[in-house]
C-alpha cells in the first residue's frame, strides 16, 4: 500500500505537499488496508487529523488546493478537516464550494460522526433538526426553500425553490439551520425547508 501511495502522491504529503517523511494514513471509519482508503500524510498533518495535536487553521490553508484533488480519500480528509474549523470563514466558504460524489460525501460524514471530531461532535444529541415534512437534517445536507424568505439586514429575498447546500445545524436550537444563499451565510427556520 505504501508504495502505491508514494507513486500516486509523488512521495509528498497529499494534503500540504510536504516531502518531510510522509507515511500512509488510513481514512476510516471502515478502512480496508488499501491505497483506495488511505492517503500519504506528513507527521504535522497526521497528528492533527488523528487529534493528537490541536487543529492549526493556518497550517490548513493548503486545503485551498488539495481539497480539489480527484482522489477520494484526499477529498474525504479535506472535507473532515474543513468541517472541524467552523469558526474559520475561509474553511466554511471552501466547504460550501466543495462538491463530492454521494458515496464520497457519505464516507466523509460517517467519519465525522465515528471519530468524534468535526461539527457533529459539538451537536447536542438531544437536539434533532427536522424539515417541514419531519425528515431529520444533518450537517452537510442540501435543502430546498419552500417559500420566499425576506433576509433581514441583507436586502434580498431568498426565493422559493432555492437549493441551500452544505447546511450547518444550530446546536442549541432545533428550529434553526445555517446555509449560504446569494453568497451570504444566513439562519433559516427548519419549517421553511425540505430535505433534498
């Protein structure tokens, strides 16, 4: 596996491009020991991914490039790292722009919940967000507005039928979610959305 990863990555960290002793790092939660579920990562990246060191947002500006990799485990690692930095506007913006295939997105989200890191870790398990039809909403879901909503302070109306991708859940309020509409991050009432 390590040899395959080194060839794929050009012997450099697949996240930050550092050539300092990169080693294989499996991307769970159901890693199978193959290069298809692993990345080549330097020690600085691996320590922060595994949680042995705190996330250093400055280090992760490298994701502005590596998040666009066509390699699924690199996409998954980048998605999870961005989700673990909700206070960084650049990370939220990049996460909003990322597009992952459905199976890759499911893998990324499964790892967020399984490893106890990321947005899902801070959510109160008693707080359940549901759309207008009672479907349970999760961070990263896409929802559609079911009515026109005036956005206070932003001077525009979010039109019915607008898709809001990669939503965030307001941890202490099951009636509120966050999403990006017209390049503005806004709070939306769950009663006015349906899960896509």
